[in-house]
C-alpha cells in the first residue's frame, strides 16, 4: 500500500516528443485495445455543459467523444509534438477544446478553476510514488463539490501468487522500457483506491477492462467523488 510522502515533490514533465509518432500505436498493440477502452470509459459520465479537464492529454484520443457529449473540455499537454498530433486528430473540433501547453503544476499556479470531471488517463503512472501523490492532490484540488476524478491505469493484481506474478510479468517490462526512454519513473503498480480515500474522496469504485489473463483484467478505471470543495 502506498503511503503519502512527507514533503511535496515538484512536477516533472517527461519529454514525450521522441515517442509521439508511435505512442498511440504501441499502446494499442501492447494492450490489444484495452488501453483505449480504459481511456474512453469515463465518457459515459459526461453530460452537456460539464466542465472536463484532461491531464497529459497526449494526442486527445478521448476528446472527440467528450466534445460530442457536450462537455466543456480543457486539456493540459506540455509536449509540442503531442499537441500537433492532438490538433491533427481533432481537425475541425480542435477549436472546441481548450488546449494548454502546461503541466499540472503550471496550470494550478494560474488559479483554481473547479471542474466537474478531472481525467488522469495513464498520467499518474508517469511519476514515482512521492510525485504521484503530489500530482494527484493537485488534481483533486481542481474538483468542484460533487466533482468526479477518473483514473485509467494498470490494474493491481488480485490475491495470490499467480495473479501477482502474471500482472508483474505484464507490467514490469513496459515500465522498464518507459524508464529507459525517459518517459516515466520506475515504480510498482499503483492501487489508487486507498490513495483517493486518504485524499478525502468518497464513493470510490472501479471497472476492470476485459481480462486477458485468467485472474482478472489488466487495466482498470477508478472513479471517486469530492463531496465538498474545501
């Protein structure tokens, strides 16, 4: 179980420019489409007029669906090449999304907007444990009262040695390769349920994607609600 760090850790924006051209295709291939399904899961929550924030939006694979459902969308993406792919993907819809070349830390320094839905799809797993706590606390602070945070990521293993082994065999190689490419930190699979509870969120639930191993799904979407804005 992860524990909260004693001191805040500043944001580190990993440079994704050198992998922007192949990132989506590799994720699709590696997960047999499960990553895209996990990223899209939250869109069923979006209603017209909802204020939606995407952290590390990348090429914006989820954004067209959010816009089609009437969401008022803001996206943070510090990588220029990812933003170029974002604009190409959205085409005419690009003008409907508010795309900012900022990290989460840079954005929160500019004010404290309140969102109905904050999405961190495979975003928090870029960071080591201390930085992840810092980033997640920043994201929670952007939620309005009653707002929901949605996190898509690798699913933690279940009980038993078989589940632990299969999940780690699946996850650890991509984590090591990601670190070698300087696009993420080395860390274990995060289970966000207890972390979200410790950050004051309630009604934490999750949905696993279709299982690829006999034990359980390899990807998960966590949802949690902020009861009040402090």
